[in-house]
C-alpha cells in the first residue's frame, strides 16, 4: 500500500522484454514494492543506482508506457505517516491531459478519463495521477481537474505535463468497495 506522496523522481533506463530499469537513488531491497508512476512493482535487482522490475503482460496492457522521468514511492511501512490517501498501485486506467492552466503559483490540470474512471470521481474526492495523491477540483462530462500546488509541481513529474500526455489513474479504492456493496 502507498499514500501517493512521491519521495523522488527516477529516470527510465530501459523498458523492454518484460523488464523495467529505473535510475534512482532510492534505497530498496530485492522484493520491496515501489510505486513507479503509480504502478506497484517489485524490485528484482538493485545495482548501484539502478532498480530493475519485472513487468507482467497484464501490467503493460493496463498502463501507459514507461519512459523519461517517473515518480517513485516506496511502500508504506507500519508507523509511517499517512500524508495522502490509500493508494494500492493498481492502475485503473489511462487518462489524457486536456489542458493545463496557470492558477496563482500553481496550476489546474484537466484530464480526460474513460467512463469507468469518471464514475468514481466526485468533487473534493481523491484520485492518484501518475501515483500522486490529489484532490479532484472540478468535474465535467469528459473528465476532471486537479489543482497542483508549487511543491507538487516541483517534486513530481506533474509539472511537465502537457496537453495530449497520457497519465496513469487510480481511483479511490473505497469508492469501488461502496459501489460493490450497494450493488448487492
């Protein structure tokens, strides 16, 4: 489990043949879970600043391609503060940035999302974008907006988002449980 509070950015060295290599200073042991752009992956090798992960075909089908800079977060440990919201690292779908707008010292980013994501979106609810815990600041028929503060823009990859960019999305797991329980 994760909180959506990114601890560092890494750089994809390669992503092919079922293996992802990320250059990062993050200390991690073999078998540790790391969220990479919001995708829970298991460390299979750690060699002097390079973390390797195996990619299952299911993962590759569900997420955007790994390239460039990526957000990294180690799994939550007992006693760690819960600074964001519960994030599982199980990407629900891929959205596309519609537009970014400066807003004060931060920005507002509109993301078009598939219907299966939008049905779980509520204003002031939680969503993870590229593994970053965010609050939904607006909704429309095609997607949602998030308001990004300067700190988030500087320590995550979200500051570099541009219209047309794909983003990994994970909805609040509690919304999925509520839907399942009320459907009975």
